[in-house]
């Protein structure tokens, strides 16, 4: 009895590559803040707050349960797509840097000494994702990385090592809207309202 084969279309592969790229961007964003916060804890990053306070804020804000979930998800993805590659222990109790190490492999590939480090590791992912094997896990990794990134970003702001650029962008956006409305005649309406009183 012949097995049925499903053809994978170019559009499916492109969609899978996009999903992988979104996952990698989320991981990179999380790693940016995680690395900066690690530097705060180590005392090597400048902060606007007292060093002991900044360190305590970062340590108390770090969500090791979320990192454990992210490490397990990354381990499943990498074990499935990189058979034969020695992966770090995903248990954050035994290896507190597990999620970081696994995220680096997911973004950059295995170590250069590995035979699969020549790029084949990445080209096989879209086909696995299209096949449905890894689509759910890449989506879960992206979601976990986004949630964990936001926690690290907020801790970074509280520690005084980051600025809340989102706040300044919102203020700038509101100011721009007010200016446009003013130019479109809002000032005339305001003058008219005061004159009628």
C-alpha cells in the first residue's frame, strides 16, 4: 500500500520561514534585555539607581518559571531539528542560563565545531514547520519570549539601566496629533468657544 505524500508549496515554505524569523526576532529582543539585566546584576552596566537596589530589582523580577518554560520549548525545537547536536541541559535549576544558551543556538545555529553548523540546520526548519511538526512550538516560543522580554524590559527600566522609550514615543505621538489638529483649525474653534461665553 503506497503512502500518501503531501507536496509542500513555495508559499507554505515562505510562510514557515516568516514564522521562524518572527520567533528569532522575539528571542533576540528577550536576549537584549536579559543580557543587559545580567550586566546590572554583575555590576558592569551603568544604572541611574543605586547599584544594590538595581541588582535586587532585577533578581526579584526575573521569572524563572517563564524561563523554564522557554528553555523546554527551545529544547524540544532544537532536539527535533538538530538530531545529534549536544544541547545544554534545559533545567534552569541546574543550569540558570539554559534558556539563554538554547536561544542563542536557535538564533545562530549550533557551535562552529558541529558538522550541522554550515547552515543546513536552518534550511530544514521551514519544511519541518510546514509539515506541522514545529509550527505550534515556534509560535509558543515566540509568545513565551515576548512575555519574558516584557518582564525583563520592565525590570531594566525599574533598575535604571533602560529608559522607557515607549512612554516618550506616546508623548511625542500625542504632541504631533495636537499640532496637526491645531494646524487644521482647532485653535479657531477654541477661540470661538471662549468668545461665546
